[in-house]
C-alpha cells in the first residue's frame, strides 16, 4: 500500500465513521492526510445530499441540542448525576443486558478496554491465554497489539480469508486456545456475516474444544435482518458479548460487556485497574440510551435500504461503462458495505470530493483505501439520510461521479 493511500486508510479512518481510537489522531495537523480529511469533512458538512450524516461529525451545539431534546423521556433528570458507575450508568447496563438476554452488563469507556478485560478474565478461568481470532479482527488491525502488550493474551489467527472462520477451521486448529473471538460483522472484510447455521456450527465447534466464545459485537445491533433472529437469540450463542454504544447507535462513545454476572463482577474490578472507572459518564450514558431508543429500532430499515442502494450502484456503474466495479457483498449483510473500483485511491478521492463540492451531492463520503495496484475501495454507510434516496437518485449520482472521474483521469479507463 502506498504512502498516500495508507495515510488515508489509517490516519483518516477508512470511512467517516471511526474505528480505532488512534485513527483520527495519528497524523500531523499539516500532513497531506490531515488536509485531505479537513477538505472531506468540509465537503460533507456542506453537502445537501449524503447517504449518512454520522452524529460525531455534527457540531458540539448540534449534539447537545439533540441530546437535550431526547433526554426527558429517557431517564429521570431530577436524579443525581452518576459517580463511578452508579445511577444512570447502572440503568444503561441493565437495559443492554436485557436487550442481549444476558444476566448482567458493565459499561466501559472504550471497546478496546472492554474486550481486553473480557478475554483476560476468560483466560484466567480457562487457564489458557491464547485467543483464536480472524487475521482481520479489530484487535489485530486497529489496537496496536494491545492484547499481547497490555493484557498478556496471545492472539492466534484461525484464518485470513475474507469471511468468518468455519467450523472445520475452528475444530481442526492445530493448537489449543481458551477463547474464540468472532467479530460480527467482520468490518475489514466488508461487514460480512456467516449464515445463522454457520455461526451456530462455529460456536459448537469451539465449545467442543472446551473453549469459550466471545462476540466482538461492536455492530451486532445491525445483524438481526441477515440472521433473521432477535438480538437476544444472536447474543445467546456467545458466552460473552461486547457491543459499541456509538458505532450503530450514534452515542457519544462507550461500550458494554454482557455475560454471566460473575464475569461482569470481575470485569468491573479490572475496569477499575485499567483506569476505566470514570467519575461521571452521564452525558455518554444518556446519549447511549437515546441511541437505543431512536436508532436501534431503525436499523432494520437502514439494512433494507442499503440493499436498494447497493443494487442501484451496481446498475449505475454498469450503465456508466466502467471496466470493472464491485459492490461487496453484492447484497449487503448490514447497512454498511464496500465499493471497489479500478483506480488509485487519490484519483477516486478527488472525483468524489469534486462531486460533493460542485453538485452538493456527496455519493462517497468515506476515504478510499488501496486494495492492490490500481485498485481501491471505500465503505458506504446508509442510515436515515440515505432513506431519502431512490434507486434513480443513486444512479444519477453515479453518473455525476463518473463524470468527475473522467475529468480527473482525462478519460483514461472510463467508458
């Protein structure tokens, strides 16, 4: 991967939606990546039409106004603010545990901390610090080797294929492991999910080896349409589950770990040791409750419309005569998916931004990442703003994007 593309991929975040905590801070203020990011965000904020307006890019004033609007119906605002995890934080924990069908849940300031704690507790219980996971799993790609550097865990890679591990791969893995970690959906492979039957078989294979199963469910909230199962049943396959409170829910931040009560009690002790027992978290907890109330019920609608958008993108690129274009997965498993095009990342970035700046329609708001020589991809997210787009709107936007691509390339490779 070239320098420009890697700067965009890691320093700019692969999408307007953040993933690793380091992504937005690992660049100098005047670096090319930082300048591109500022231009991209400026175009995004000025655009009249986008497929998603992520909450974290709103102004502080806008975010506070939305929270103030939602707050009265979420929690008794005459109660005292939380102190070190009581009050509203406990109310949030109970709500998450109930939604996931687990005995208890514990709030964490970050998912990175939540998963380290969960898996070190399981390592102590199983007597094995090895954590079997995918090569593209979040801790392997985005967390600076936190498992091994901080928590004494030993990640072992079950597979690097762009899909979740199979039951045979888990059953036949050549060394013992105490925990199997499954990221649902697997973001860096295209937000992909197995079938319900495949997932059930993988979990059973791990249990046959006396290993526990932990779901990295940062985006688990959005998997119900694909699996055709309620959240409680999906989470019920795992011994423990982590969920993000901002990636799908538009909260201010935070995460929750759910599982048996004994696990949660031990996790609270480790949360304190890791520095995660924060004095007051009521704004974050309140925003998470708002997300559960407002965004969670709409996720199935977003997933359904993402499939409309994906189909229109395929048809739009075919009509535009591009030599090769792919939407992955062809039918998105969630409301997020990838678009692959046969151009360098900086070319596609420029075409996308010109479209937004010149027309007010920003079809591709995310950064572009190199996937090979002359091949790049971006992530597309469809949420409330995208529901306004018809299939015809998407095809028209594709045509406008391809017109800018012709300008940038001088027509090279564009039909």
